[in-house]
């Protein structure tokens, strides 16, 4: 048994954490997070140089990682800094390109940006209900449909689109300039896009893609859970610091037992959140990956809400302000529950499994 | 025991319902329904519509221009206003300062200020909290020093709601620093045009601007603007807080939110079916509905008691705690129902595409904004302290 990070992962974690702390101080972060295109090209190139993308892919695909723990290290560091860069899109795409055995050097080097179109307005989470249609056209295919909330889609060069080809779920590659892309800022910063496909030419990447897509989603869930754990950790620390310094009634509010116990409940939930994330990361790629990804996402949804709401409440008005970093951590924690399946969706998956 | 409203009360409800149907402009209810920002012009116009009917100052006595309603009538009015998607009456002049002046103000103050509140000539805001005095309001430090016929005020107020629209502010200030905190506070009226006052916006978590900071530097205010005696401000503050807490349960708002969430769950899809057919989500809705049914009765029981006793008691803190939690849970469900469609930051999605169904694009923002309700007006922790002392006597 060993719950320590390997030396290599620890180094990656340290260098990413240091870099993000340095390059994404809070005000700079908010500028990138809420001003189009919700992405900083210089930062993106530097993240790639530091190995943030290479860590997401296995060696045979040109990376140096690709396991659940590698993904965790990258995204926990992102969560600590609330980094709004579209790494989630890169991760989802990397999993699909790996499954297809396709070249992904440009993705890992950060020179081509990928985003993955999974969810639709009427099928936000369940892959088997996807309605975007593909049909053959000459040597290639054309796609029709609309992909909603495509994370990182506002700056993507290439979309990987999940679509129905006859009865099977397939993955296609679409050049971003062929699709109708409407980008926007997200509630918690960073960008996404609506991608409308009307007879858009596409290249078939994976013909029978159900399991590859599920694996990509599982990897995305490990990433989001890790990001949440990083953000929770920071928000908890901020809250405890505030309890220790904010004085009312002549003493630090952290001296009131009513608040002490609530802070301890937050701590307990964060430990649980970390544990289930480690479990999901360890199962990624294995036969039980989907079940443990669902368990993790459910627990993270519940814990994230508790940490976000309790931290705001115990801070009082200050955490209701845009100027206070804690409010943005709280927003991220709440909005993570809206990505790749929420608390209830994954609970029903666990029940059905 | 009889839970039904009297025939008179039912007739009153119908009268209010008809009034809103005939007089509330649809552009106002549209703004309320979608949760977008209400302009000052719109709020003024809404007040004028109510004032023309004599229904603006719902808590005022008839001799001052109020309708003379009972607590139950006020409750019915609130319910119907929410049902019609009417804007909220801006409370600072009407619900807060008005009753204070009627109880503690001089004849001159009453004659001067009360009509101007009704006409909309004055827009009041509240100078209570300070950066160092939130839950512990009595520790406030903004200083007012008597100098001839004036007080000279220095200090800072914060969380001043809609101060950007106001021309007047009522403040709690420290007039005696050498006595027990509560005994050295005064209540004073300040014209915001007085030199030395600066108001700065505070941007909230969801991006909106509704609260402000107000800075006072050597601000000279006539001593005649003091309400009541010097150093009796805490008594007035406590009186005002009980008025701030009427309708704090927000039952009308929550009833409307519940209907909205149910309607939303019928139109959004999850797992190939309407979300309302998802057993987990349906259970969440049912649980809040149960809590709200109980809250309606709890609220009426306390109204009934207030009507009999003439004033609300300390148990209204229960309404604040449970009422805000129910309201927040409903905003949580609306956000949750949208799934990934809750993602866009309000206003950032350009063009014709939408994600959320009509009137729901602001639901995530509303959820975040609504977290304030368990913090303001005496945080829910402070309400628990009050209940511990007054009801449990611990």
C-alpha cells in the first residue's frame, strides 16, 4: 500500500502548482476567465511546455502519463488556481484519439486545440440518447445536430463529435471552421460553445465508439473530481483563516463552537471527496471504471455544494462579493455539478449498476 | 381551530388579484419572471401605481397614508403580488424608515419625510452594517460628533442595498464611545448630496450590482436630522429590525418558485424523459413542497399571534431561518434542473441560440445571489442566538 505520489508526479504537481500560482494570480485569472476568448494563448503554450497535456496521454500515444493519477495531479493543480484554460477538452479528445490510435502530437504540444461535443440539449448527460446524426457522403460523412455546452469549444481548432451512425455511436472529426460555433463565458469563468452542425463534412474517427466515449467521460469525471478537491482544499483553508481572523463580539468568530463544528464537517467531507477521487482514478481504464466514476461524481456533487454554501455562509457578506476570491471557488464547486453528469444522474447510475 | 380565511379576507384576496390583473404592466412582470435587473424608473413607476391605489405603504397607519391592513391582509397582498410577478416594494423608506418616523420621529420629520416617501421624491437607503460590524452590529464605529447645530460624521457603511438610486440614507452612528456599546448609538437622517459622502459599488458573486459601500469624511448633518433622542439609536434599530423581519418567511416568493420549478421540470429532459418523471428529482421537489406547506401554516400561526398581541414576537426568527432555507432550496432546484444549460454567464451568449428554456437563463445567477438571504437582515446564526436566548432561555 502506498498513498504517496510517485516522484515524477510529485514534481509535476509542484511545478504546475508553482506556475499557476505565479501566472494566475486571482485578478489575472478573472480577466482571462470572463473576457473573450476565455483563454490565454501564452499560458496555454507554457502549460504544454510544463507537461500539463503530455501527462494526460500514455507513452504509446506520445505522452508520459495517461493514468487516472496523472490526470488527477494536473487537474487538482488547476482546481487550486481556478485555472480556466480548456484542458478538459484536451483530455477528452486525447482519450478518444488514443482509442482510435490516431496521432495526437499537435494536441499534446498545445499547437492544435481540441474540444469534444458530447451532450445535447435534450440529452445533457446520457451518451446513449445522443441524436446528432451522421450519414455517408462520398468518401466522407456529413453531420447534423447541435452539441451543447462544449467545454473549450470557443477556441477549438478541431471538434470531436459523438454522433449516431445508423444504430451505433461513432466519433467524427470536424474542422471548427466548418461548424457554426457560438462561444460564451461560463457562470464560473472559462469558456464553452454551442456547436451547430448542418450538413457539416466530417471524418470518421471511431466507428463503434460507445466504450471509447464512456472511457473519455470517465477520465473527464476523474479530472473534474480532482479539480473539485483542489478547489475545496483552498476554500476550506480560506474559510478557516477567516474564522481565525474575523472578529465579532470581541473575539474571533472561529472561537464559536457552532462554527467550529461546521468547519470540521467540511474537513470530513473533503477527506471523503479525496478518497473517492483516488478510488475512481485507480479504476480508470478498468472494468469497474464507470461505476466508480459515478460514485465519485455523486459524492463530489454533494460535498462541493456543502463546502461552497457553508464557506459562503460562515464568511458572511464578504464571500458574496466578486472581489473576494472565495466566491469564485464556491461558484466553480457548484458548477462542476453541471458538467458530465450531476449528483442525481450519477446516483441513478450507481443504483442501476 | 379553523384554517380558512374569512369571507372578508377572501373578498380582499380577489380584490388584490383583480387589481394586479388590471394594473400591473406586463413589461414589469416579464422582468420579475426572468430575474433580470429592474431599473430605477421601473421601480418608481411600480410604486406610483400602488400609491395611486393607496396600497404602497402596507404597514403604515391610515393617518399617515397607509391602508390600515391587518397582518393577514398584508400577507394576502404579498402572496398575490408574488403570484402576479409584481416587483418587490423597495423596503427602505416604506417598510423601514416610515414606521420608525411614525413611532420615534418629530412632527416636523413626519410631515416632511413621510409624504416624500409615498410620492417617491425621496429614495432611502440603509446605513447600518460596517466592514467591522456585521452580525455584531452594536460594535459599529461610524462616529458622529456634535458641533454647534450639526453633527460631523466620519466612517464607513457597507452592504447599502440600491444605494446607487438613493438620495437619502438613514444611519446608525456612534455618538458616545464611552458607554456600553448599545447605549452610545444614534439614528440620523443624511442627505446623500452632502459634501464628504462617496458611494462605491460592490459587485456581487453573480456579477450584479445591488449593494454599495458608503464613505463619510467630515460630513456635516443638521442636528435636527436626529430621530428620537441622542443615544437611543439601538432601541430604534431593534424596532426597525422587527419590521425588516415581517414577511421574512417569503412564503409568497417560495410558492411562486415552487410552481416555476415544477413547470421547468416538465419541459427539460433527463434520461429521455421529462425531469419531473425522474424519481430523484421528483423527491427533491416533493420534500421542499412539504416543508413549504408547513411553513405556510407556521407563518399564518405567527401572523395570527402577532395580530392578537399587536406585535410579532421573537419566534419570527424561526420564519427567517426556515423561510430562507426553503427559498434557497427552490433556487437550487431550478439551477440543478437546467443541467449543463445553466452554464452561460448571463449576457455572454450572443446571437439567437439559447440553452435554458425561456425565463430561466438567469437561474444559476439567481441561485448564487439568493445565498445572501441567510446572511442579511441578521444572519441565520444570529437568529439562532436570538432563539436560544428568548425561546430556550439558555
